[in-house]
């Protein structure tokens, strides 16, 4: 799923992933080229940070979204309040295939448009 996200961001927004942290070399951000604001953060985290009493490591994407999108995704259990971001404005989606790449790409678009303001 990471490669799909990277390809989508390159094709649609001409943005490449930025790997910012030595401690987490597989984590990357996608930035709006005009204002340098992040519109996506992809990283691996302990599953328990989103789902208590769970074990293992999972890949997630954090995206900014409209409140209505956030509420719908949370209600459908397709997303979680964002890990390591503002929980009112951002969501985390587990990149395990349970949320389709089409939905993820739509939310990437929403996030990109929200941060360009």
C-alpha cells in the first residue's frame, strides 16, 4: 500500500516522500509543494496505540479531513483518531487492505486540499 500511496502522490501532486527521522527510517511525509505543509504521514506503529490490547506492528497513514469525513470513517470503523496528530482534524487509517486504496486516495485528495489553504 505504501507504494500505491507514493505513486498516487507523485502522479497527482508531483510530491515525493520525505524521510525525516533517523529513528524511524521507513516513516515519510507528503508535503504540499506551495506551502510545505504536510498532507500525509505514513509510518509503522504498535497496533496497541490504536487498538488497545492488540499486539504487533502496523502501517498507518495520517490524513487531515473534514469533520463529516472524520465522523463517517470513525463510525464505520475505517479510521481512528489520529496517532501523533491533532485528533480533531486528523485521522489514522491502518494500511492493511481493510480500507480500499480508492477511499484512501479520496482522503489524500481531501487532506491535500485542506492543507493548501
